[in-house]
C-alpha cells in the first residue's frame, strides 16, 4: 500500500484585472465557478480529501481564504509576497517529509481520480526527487475542449504537452534552490523562456523541434545539485 502524502495548497494568486471586474474577486481561489457557484478552492480541497493517497492539507492564502477553509484542512497559513516565499513558509511543517504534493488552487477540474492516478504512477518510478505531470495536447483538448485557450503547450519530439497543476517534490529542493524555483515559476507559461533557463543546448533543440522529455529529465540534476526529476504522462 502506498504511503499517504501531505499536501501544500497554494491559494494566494491574484486574478487578472479583467477577471476581477467580472467576478468581483481579487483572489483566484475565491472565484465562484461551476453549476453550484462554489469558490474554486473548494473543488480542489474536496478532491484532495477524497484521494486515497493524500493526508494532511496545508493551505497558504489570505485571511479571507483561511476563514473559508480552516475547518476543512489540517492547517492554514498566510501566503508570502512571492510564490517562493509562500513555498518556503508552507513546507516548514512538512520539511521532514521525503515528498510532498503541491497544488495550485485554480484547478477545479482536477478530481481525486487524477490525483490518485498521478501519485500511483509516481510510485512506479521510485528514487526521484521531483515528479511533474504532463498531458498530451490531443488528450487535453478531447477531455476539456472549452479550456484549451487557457493552456500553454511545449512542442517536444514525443508530442505537444501541457503541464499539470500539481507536482510531487522533495521539500529540500525548495529550501536549497529557492531562486531557481522562482525563475521556473515566473516563466512557467513561456516554454521558450524556460528552455533558455536550461541553457543554449536545450534552447537550440527546442527551437529546432528535436527536444525530448529525456533531454529535460537529464538536465534536472545539473540545475538542482543532483536532485533527479521525472515527467509523468
């Protein structure tokens, strides 16, 4: 049986100005969506709590967010000025964990089945320090056709992929490589800029359309002091 994973849920992101005017909500986590008009964060919390493989949930967000979810989760904390600040604060109660699950709050379409499938697939590849889900463009478009315009895709040898909204990570990476994590978070929606962070060789391969998933996985230990990464399809 798989050991249960503790979760850090990031709920401090601000919505775009156009979205604020439409919804009246500054915080993305509180935007109401779906047939029941519930705040987005409630959908992901419900899915995390239903998952077979998740345990304690820590939510990092504003006072308003904390008030909404405090009775549903293990712990709430205030988010920092930047995402890396929030990550470093959020992992303090979990710093002894070998791996933790990190999720964004603006992913109401993620279900407990998605979470369980991801964690189970990660368990089939032991020995890595960061696991990141990637989804083939055709599969994503077929599953969520109305959401396609909001996704960014990277063109790799194996196909076109978009990233997931969750990842499994060794919390020591966040402590040891905060600046690197910050760069990747900042450019997460710009594949070419991410490629440039990875160096000239990766950038050239990406531009010439012969960059592979394996190329990216091999680059992770160079950037993160030996920590190993695995893409999960």
